[in-house]
């Protein structure tokens, strides 16, 4: 924010996020230590964030004398951001598709095919590769998870896999594609904000992403071990059609809304033809699928609204200034390295407070471009750093959209999902080490 109407920097505006995290994570951790089952579900995140919103509105009154009506308008504006609305619709369609596909036998058919194709010891790496390929083709981690999660649930139930490990495979592959794809929202936002060409940004990203992916394949191979399962020869191959169509359409670049809607319709049609699936059951399953996403739907709206309040109150601009200053202190004699650290830190920390990698890139884009110009970083390098470190944090946030969607679909804690997202963790070190070596002895 550089215009004259921009709010003054105010680090205290970030306090509501501390309140939210303290309530949500703190309650879950304490109850886990007490041995409570499903500890992180005892206080839903959509409830834990309400006190944070109230605190943010109170800070607006305290620091800016802003009326409640004005702040409510800001909150609604943030909740209605295009990225937030998009995620919420994906949640609903994903929930409906998961329930319908399960009821009509598509999930079982897909599971049987997957178990037949992948060797026992390569099932987890195979899931990672499928998720990575589909996410790169679709350009969206959320769309990828929405499409694959129902199949993964079938793997978990049939092959007795660790649900957290499977979730880690899926979110890892999805983040790989989201970061690398040239049609991803994060790629578009980072290249446009930095003035970079997509092909140049892809080349830079490729050097970081592929080594991290290879390391993850080894990790998932070791952790997967031998999977014991029995194939069911009676699984109807016709049930695979919705997933085949989804994969083909994704590769063709069809909008994820269209892809998921067709999946819901096809799964129902096949069920009606093959096993007497009724129209009334279809409508009930769609409703049940929508209902299963209620908590993360509400949380996403509230996160978007809270982020806008924090931005309007100067919290994100204060955060930007702090990170920029810290980066220059960490590399005082290397302007290029300081610029890279600042850009990476901006994207990483800002995403921590917005829980949306595209939004965090948009918010920090102008500052990142100024840092890159001062430090002698190319537009492709700055765009790549923005994208990489925003996606890294998105993959390991237990309150991020990816972890929440997988947690709801696979019926596990979102913290379990985030703790097994090995690719973002590996990419953090691989990307950081590679950039550190690239900028050694540079004094631009």
C-alpha cells in the first residue's frame, strides 16, 4: 500500500491471528496430550476464529476510530474476494463428488485399478506422482486434492494405509504442481507482479522443485513399506469413467468447476445404469457432500474477511517492513542475497497470516519487485521465490485450505495432514540452500 489513503503500519494488527492460532492449535494440543480422541475437532476452527475477528474489530476501533459498520464492510469485502469464493465453491463440489462417487462405486473401481497398477512397495510414491502430474496439468492444488481425495480414501480403507501418510503424499504432489505449473494462479500472480515471463520463471522453479520431488519419492518409498491388500475382481470397470474424464479434462485445461460438476453427473449416471442408483439418493448425497464441507467453508470466509481487516489496519504492511529490515541485517554485504531473503520471507510469513498463497503473493508483489530491483535479482528469480515460499507455507498450514479439505475428506486432523506434507518441508531447505549458493559472493 503506497497511496496516501493507506493505513499506517501497525504490528499490533496481527494480534487477531495469534488469538486464532492460540485457541485452535492450543486447544487441540492440550486435548491431544490429555488423550482426547479427535482433539482438533473439539473446537472447530470456524468457531475459534470468531474471537479473533472480534479482537480485530476492537483494534480497528482503538487505533483508527473506525466504525463497526465500516469494518463489517471491510470484512465482507475480504470474505467475498474472488479467490476465497472460488475455494468455497470447490469445497462444495468436492464434497458432493466424494459422496456421490463413493455411493455409486466409482471410488471402489478406481481403488482396485490403482492397487493393480502400482507394486505394493510403490503405492505411496505412485499417489505422489499422480497428484503432482494432475496438479501441474490443472494448475491448482485444490482442484487436484478435490479430484483425488475420494480415491485416496478408498485406498486407505482397502489397503489399510496410514491416512496421514496418504494425505502427505497428496498435499505434497498437489503443492509441487501448484508451484511449478505455468497455468497456476500463483504462477500468474507472481510473474505478473514481477514482470517475468512464465517460461523463465518455470526454468528457475524447475531447478528447485525437481530435486525436492526426488527426495520426497525416496521418503515415501521408505515410509510406505509393504502394503497388504486383496484385489476384488468384481469391481466394475465402468466406475472408472468419472475419473478418466476428470483426468482428461484436467489435462485439456478445462475449468475445475466444470470438471467437478461433470464428475458428479457422470458418477450418478453410471450408478443409475449399473446398480439402480436413484435420483432421490443422488440429491441426498449431494446435500450430504455440501454439509460435510460446512466447517472449512465457513473458516475460509472468515479467514478472508479477517485478512482484509488486518491489511486495512496496517498489519501486513508492518510485517513487510520488519522482514525487509531483517533480511538486510542477515546479509549486509550481499544485496542480492538480502533481496532474496526478503522476498522469500515476505511470501512465507504473509501466507502464514492470510492462509492463501495467491493472496499473499498479490499483497507482497510490489515490495518484492522493489527488493529485486535494488538487489539485482532478475524478474524470473523474484517471481520464483515468491511462488516457492508462498506454496511451501500453504502446504504446511494446518488451517490452510489443502490440509482442511484433506482432513475433512480422509477424516483425520488437519494437523496430521500438515505434519506429513514432506515435499513443502524438503523444498524449504532445498530452495533455501540452492538460492544461498547462487548468491554467494554477489554484491550487486
